[in-house]
C-alpha cells in the first residue's frame, strides 16, 4: 500500500532562533487566526514590546514553516507561514516547525481537514487562566499519508475544486448583494409613495397633522408635557424628494415626544437595580440582549426612562440612527443616555412606518443630521428637526403590510442563498475527506 499512518512529528521539525528585542529597532509581527491563518500584523518599536525574549521566523533557511498558537490551536489557529512574514518575531507561544518529508500544500490540506480538527479537540488542554496545547501533544496526532505523487495528485484535484467553489461563492455573494439592493429599493419606493396605490377616500395627512397638534396643545395645557421651542419652518431646499399630494412633510417633534435615557453615574444613582439598554443592544429592527447591564433607578424616574410597548429606540452614537421598536421583551427595561426614546402622540397608530423610514434613510440624507467631525452623533436637536414624509394613516398601514410581505420575500431569498453557501463549503470538505480517506489496494 502507498498509504501509511504517520505522526505530525514525523514530517515536521521544530526550530527556535532566539532574539532579544532592542528598544530602538522596529520589528515585524504576525497573527495566527482560525479564519486567515498566518499573516503579517504590523510593525512595532522594540520599546513598545513587553516580552523581550522572542523568536525569528526564517523562511530563507526554512521556506516551508508550520506555525500555531498554543492558546488557539483548538479553535483552528494554525497554518503555514507566507513569504511576507519572513523575519518577523513571535513569542514562544507560537512555535515554528520546518516541514520535511511531506508536500507542504498537502500538509496544509491535512491541518484544515475536519478529521485533523477533531483530533486536536481530543487533546486535553492545560492551564487555569488560558487553556493551551503544547507542541509535544500536537506532534502526536496521527493521519494517513500517501506517497509524494499521490500527495500532489490530491492537492491538484482539491485546488481545481476550490477554484470552482470560489466561483460559486462569488456568484452567491453577488446574489446576496442583489437581495440587499432589492431591500433598499423597496424601502426607498415605499417612503416616496410608490409601493402602494393612493386612495382618494383616504383622509389627507394634513388633517392628521392638525389633530396631532391639537392633542399636543391639550397635553401642554394639562401640564403633561412641556411647551417646545418653535421648530424651524420647512424650507424647499430641505425636502429630499417628491411625495404624493395627500402626504405632508413634517418634523419628528411635531408628531412625537422624545427624550434621551439616563446618565450613568454610579455615585449619584439611587433606587433599585434594573436592566437598561445601551446603543450596542440596539440592532437594525431588533435587539441584542447578550450583554445587558444594570444600574439604579428611582420610582420617580420610571416615566422618563421606562419603556412602553411600541416605543421606537434610536441610537444617538455608535452607529447613529440605528433603530428598533420595543415590544416588552424584558420587563422593567430602561434606557441609558446614548439612546433616544421616541413616543408618538395619538393619531399615528402604526409606528412601524417611522422605523421603515429610518431604514430607508440610511444614506447621506440621514447623515446630514449628524454632528461631529470624527465620531458622529444624532443629537436630540437633530432628531427634533428630522424631516419625515407623513402619509395618510390608512396608507401608512397599507405600506407597512406591503413592506412586511416584501421583506419576508427577501429574507427567504437570502436564506436560500446562505443554504447554498453552506452546501458548497460542505461539498469542498467532502471532496477533501474522500481524497484523504482513499487508499490504494
């Protein structure tokens, strides 16, 4: 038989070229990750490098060098060093091995195979703070290895399949981009009144706006809300696009009450510990509750910082303008200062319309309301004057219903594309597994 069982230690030989880092010299460094393998990380001055005892990568003497990270190899942080990392320095936690007695490209297929990764996962890690695998454990891993001619045959076959796989992935990525563009087009058309038919029987939005203003005046008279400063008149040059005759342009503060959340100040905050949302918890259209924190809120702060079903939450910073609708997913939830809470006055029942509006405005139009040169912010003043097209209430509901249908269609298309991506990757792994499991009789 031309296939035989070998240990990794049979085909690689460790080398160590020790180097003491000098403060006045610049050094090249590397990173080894499970996604990209070994690659050049950057340059750092010696005085900024904490560990002075390092080791050199010498690809002139050892052109085929295998490397891994002791604390990351179980997650796939292993690979063959490319030419650009020659002369880089690494710590002792990145051991280096000269590949001898095996085709380096074939070995690359071996270490990327599911079988090899399964063998690595069987190794018992050591250490309390950082779990690691020592090279002596890794070198004991066994795998089937054919003769050199067969190694090259397998490599060439796999490369051909990989090129085909790359073409398929490129086509699928193009399809994903098309779906994303389709979403944007649907949103854009919807916010311009082009996605559903106008109905002459609908009450014009101007009448809806009058009722909202009357409701505001009533709340002010009752002392339930404060009187606002006059909003600037809408100028023709502000209007970004044309809308149907039954629609009307208005500013957010004309139709909604909004405020920022509570300032985080552990020294001053009193009351009971309650969960609160930060901007990292708000995604487009949904929430991420994986990293919730708590701070103290008093009972008198409940109304100002608490949430009601249907409130729109908008990021002030981070990725300003990012928005989602609260649907009472977690009780007693509050908000931090980096988040705007938008609550509509009576008369706008379908709050999803404004959320879709924000999604459609993820462009220079929305950016024009941000402040700051480097880090952008969507301030309360900017939100107050943010210009929105207001359709008749009945049409708002028709728009949202139609958009939900179209967005569902896009999601189904995207799901099909992602399944195809998974299938092509599985096919490639199958080709590799079958090649490695093939034995000549």
